[in-house]
C-alpha cells in the first residue's frame, strides 16, 4: 500500500446528545481514490465533517501527513491543503461563478491572479464553469453547481480532495462527465476521499474502499476485491454491484 | 451579473412611494421638501444600519446594543465640535465642513474601539444563543448609556449645526435644508464605499460569502471569526458616524438616543433582508420617506407607519426585499 495521507483511529463524534461515530478507523492512502460507502445514516457525512473539523471528534485521533489534526479548527485543517465539497455543494448563490472560484484561490487577490493554465485545465474538465463564468452561481442547474463545487475545490492544487456524494440527484450524462473529471484528477496524483451511494460510480473510480455501518468502518480493502465478491456486497451493502 | 438579472422591483419601491403620495400632498414644493428630508433621514439610518445587518448576516448575532455606538458617536462629536467653536461659528461653509470632518473621524474611532471591546467581552461569550444575545447586548447598551452619563452628564446636550450648514437652499418654492443635502451626500458616499468594498475586493467577497454560508467559508480556509470582529468594529464605527449625523439632524443629543433609533434600525434591516446591504439602503430610504410623509399627512399614524410598512413588505417578501441566499 502507498504512504498513508490521512488516518482516523478510534474516532468518536457526538452531535449534541447523539453519539454518531463509534470508533471509526479509516486509512486514506496517498495518490489513491478511496470510496466511503454505506447505507443512509451509516455516518459517512459525519466522518467527512469530523475530518474537516466542522464537528469535533470527542475521542480518537486524526492524522494528516503524520501531523495530528484532531484539535485543529476548520480553517487550520483547510490550510493544510485539504479541499472539501459538502453534500449541499456549499455554492455561494449570490456570488458569480468567477467569485466562487476566486474565493477558493487563496493565493489570488483578484481574478487576474488565478493560475491561468490551471483554469484552462479546469475549464476542459467542466466547460460549464467557463460558459457561465460571470453568471450568478445561484442560477446554475444542479449538475452545473456540482461541477462548480468540484472545480472550486481544485482551483489550486490540493493534497487531499474530500467530496460528499458528488452524483447525488444528477442526470446520468452529468454523472458520466463527473466520473471522467475524477478519473483525470486521479491521473494527476491527487488523493481523493469520496462518499458515494451510486455503486457504479464507486466501482468505476475507486482504488480503495471503506464501508461504514452504525458509525463504524465495518470493511476496508480494495475496490476490486469488493466488486469481485458478491456475497460480501450483499452482506455489507445489501446489494450486488 | 447583467442588468436583466438584477431584481429591480424593490428599488422601484422608493420612487413608487414618493410618486404615490404626491397627489395627497398636493403642493409639489412641499412634496420636494418632504422627499429630500425623507431621503436624508433614510441615508442617516442606512449609515447606522449597514453595519448591523452585516453583523447579523455574518455571525447570526442579534446585537440590540447597537444604539450605544450611535449615542457615543454623537456625544464625542459634541466634545470635538465644542473644541472647534471658531470653525463651527464661521460663516464659511468649508471651515464648517473641516470642523465636522474630524468630529466624524474621532466619533468613528471611539465607537469602533468600543465595538472591539463590546464584541470581545459581551458578544463573543454568547455566539449561537439568540436569547442571551438579546439580553446581554441590551444590558451592554444600558451600561454604555450610564457611562455616557458619567462622562457627559445625564442632561440633553445641544448640538447646533455649524453656521454654514444652517438654513435652506431654495429650489423654486421648495426649501431644502442644507444639512439634509449634506446627509444625503455622506450617505451616498458611505454606500458607494461599502458597495465597492463588498463587490470589488476579496475581503468584501468573503463578507458576502460569509453572510450566505459561514461554514463553507471556513472550509475554504478563512477564519471567519476574525472577519466578523473586523465587520463588528466597522459596523460600530459607522454607527458612531450615524450618531454624529443623527445628532446634528436633531440638533441635540441624549444618552438614550441610540435606544430610540434602535427600533427604526431593526425595521430597516428586516425590510432589507437580514444581511443585505443593498436591502438595508432600500429599507432605510423607505422608512425615512414614510416617516416624513405620514408626519405631514397623518401625524397620528406616523408613530406606527414604519411598522405597517414593514408588515406590508413582509407580506410581499417574507425574507425582506433582498433576501440573502442559503440562509
């Protein structure tokens, strides 16, 4: 296995009176795409939010590149070059597409300072971002917003890209577009942690997989091994890929 | 955004209201006088409310103590203008303006400094707790008023207009008070600076984004609490500036003047859409015009006319005229 970029050891998370994560152990190898699967309510989104410091782990340890990030706050964690695309996409609707991108480009004070070559590459992945560059982001369709959310996350090179259900509610054609984009991102060596419910999406992209249930990781291994084992799929996910 | 995407309807409310009352007022010169007075009042209220709406939008903080910055700004200006008696007593308009300008700057600096302490010791412990915010910020305002009484005394203090700003300019038969023209100019300048900052700078982008989705701004790596402290201080300084303008408008200051204006400010930011600067401008202009028109036409309903205006607007747009997305 490659070097470990992100590791969670025995992570517990409470939200108010609710105990959501019950000791999550998760390893995200560097340069690979790790899929986080599981039924609704298994704790996938909570795991991502805990990694980002949006909810603090009440117990356990999180390390990123060997550094303990358990007690860091969200801006500090994002400052370690981790990009996060939440389930609701987190698009600033009142801002234009350009302004959304500019906000994520932390090194740029104005649009002219954004990396032009990287923008061109992003436009090739997501043509809608270029087409609607000066339009209010709130006017985009659901699929276009998702493209903007991912484009914004990669406007500068990141060590780790965390994406929560990028295919949710999207048309099949847009999902294929998204799969192609993630495949190209993978090819650049970007480490990706993806929560997904769409099993075909997972199968086509995943290198590693972790399956969650009841706030724990109940299976971890290669995506290929899970795809090849129908019995395991049935027992973990209640379906065959 | 192109012009066709912009929602013009709320903007049209201001001329619509002005034109609607014209037949009831009858005399065009009286109408013009009232309209300029309403716009001047609206601009002063906007200066005060602009910071408060961003404070609410960014951090969901209900600051009912905003009035103390208004009163403090006004009292500071009595001291500064009192020290510049030669300048304010001059017939030369430029000498008057040179006296008013440092009074505004000192008032903004003192109110901003108080804002910094207010955020640190009163607001910060109650983030995310609305009821406690209301109680503790009102308590903070009461303490602030008492401190003003300790420094300047409990009595009302006269704040006469500098000589050159007294009187009116005649426009046909309409008499437009000079000071009201100054208030409109200062209000427009504040709006232009705010609009430029919010739309053309990265810090402005962050504020607009933070008003919509604080969590996402933090996920992009920005410390929104620092941004909030900055906005709180600027909002307090603007309230101080508004206090100077309001004090000169009323030509006297009292320790309770901030609390009296508080209701108007909250009406304005609710009409505007919590967190919207453009909405606050529309709301303030509507409130200023409504107060002046009803004061002339129906003095008995003037007191609650702005509440009625707010209710009517909220029936049309429950989130205010320019609701902030994602909230």
